[in-house]
């Protein structure tokens, strides 16, 4: 195993939560621009969120779903991000037109979708429930893709209590990253600092166990 599993806390709706996520050990934070999502923020709030953290300590990810290029450009000209995450039916050509590194959410370990987006980091969410609903699924289905060398972010129903089990289910290899939103939330979609810290600690505990096994 090389490197650490990246931990992405998605659906940040408040600057204080962004700061708490970084302090807890998050590698990436997601800011949601999906219309109708309970975690959608406007450009002004997104700027405030991104201003309280530095790209030297965390990657800021703009999350869109089937947005027009005009909508994406309106956000990206006003707020600085390091990555873009797409959650809709965007084409490979549309992803390739983006200057920043891309994360593409797909439904579970869908082989057809994996082949459709060869240049993207793949966020594997629940096969039918989609993002942001906190529904668990058979995470072990991602193991074959990881073994083939795909960069995978495991998502869908993860929380501090089950993320360690989810990583163990993948076998000997660990994913590029893990993604959490609902699993570390309190009221009003605000992120709970203690639960974020517990989530990070659970992931790092699995990594430490793997390193100990490799050292034997």
C-alpha cells in the first residue's frame, strides 16, 4: 500500500464546517451547486467556504449535476477550486473539456460507466439511490476495479461506524479515497466536528493495520 486514503467531506454548507473538516484531517471538501439539493449553496456562500481554507491543506471540489457550461463558468470565475465533481449524465468529451482534475460519480461499480470515463477519478455511489442520501450498498463490488488500477472513491452510506468495515471488505487494496456527507452530519446539514474526526480516525486505523501487516 502506498500513500494515504484521501478523505472527502462533501456537502459543506458553512465556512465553520469547512474549517472543522480540515482540522479533523479531511483531504478534500465538496461544495454543492446541484439545484434542489438540500446542501446546495450559492456563489457567495461558496466563496466564504473556500476562503477559510487553503489549497495547501485541502482540495476544494465544486460539485455539479448536468449543469450548463454557462452555469459552471459563472461559479468557477468567482470561486477558486482545485477539482470539479460531476454527478449527472455528462459525456466523456465534456469531462475532457474541463481544465481541472475531474471526479465522476457513477452508480456503483458499473463497468460500462467505468469504461466511459477513462480519465476521471470515479466516485462509486449507491447503485440506485444516488448521492447525498446516505444509503449503504455492497462496497466490496469496488474491489475488482481497484485491483485493475482504477482510481476509485468509495461513497454511499459511509459513516464513522462502518467505514472501517467497508475498507476491510475491499480486500488487500485500498481505494484512492472515501467520501462522506450524511454520515457526519448533525442538524441543518451541518457537519459534526466529532463525527468527522471519528471518521478520519477510523480510516487511518485501517491503514495503520495494513502497514503493520506488511511489516511482519
